[in-house]
C-alpha cells in the first residue's frame, strides 16, 4: 500500500485568534485559508498543503504553548533582520550547527509560542 497524505497541519492556542492571525499574516506572510468561530487555518507560504491552525483557548488558566514549529528559509540573516525591524521578540541568539550544516533562530509569536527558522548552509 502506498500511503499519501492530503495535507499537514499543526495547532497553536490563542485567547485572541484575530490578533494572532494578524501577526502571522503581517510578520510571516501567511494567508488565511479557513475560518470558523473557534479556529483559523493559515496556509504556509511556499509550501503546498501545509497549514497552521490557531485554536481559540476557551478554558480557564494558561494554554499550552508550542515549542516545536520549524520553518526552513533561504536567507536566515535577512529573515532575522525582518523580525528585528518588526520588533519581534527573539528567543536567544542565532545558533550555527557546523557539523549539521545548519543555522537556527528562534522567536516568539504573540501568544508566546516559540517559532524556529532554519537555513541549510
């Protein structure tokens, strides 16, 4: 049997999904693909059938934050300059893994989810 998938999706939690959508559209270039009362799916630019879903957190207390969302970019230095210009809060410094041939940079979204970008060098 050959296994194929229609799409890939990951979830984030937010108390204000419109504010979070604005961050992903304005800062990261995502496009809204679907919206309902409880969630918004965003298409990942340049990737076919990959989505991020912002889910509205309706419970009391702190919602879980994502720490394992990584996107590959062509020019991580230019991407970092863009984030700095937009006053996005960084999560540490850029790290280079010479043995793996990779650079990584982490930053926070509006809901304190940690997003990682990486570049193969």
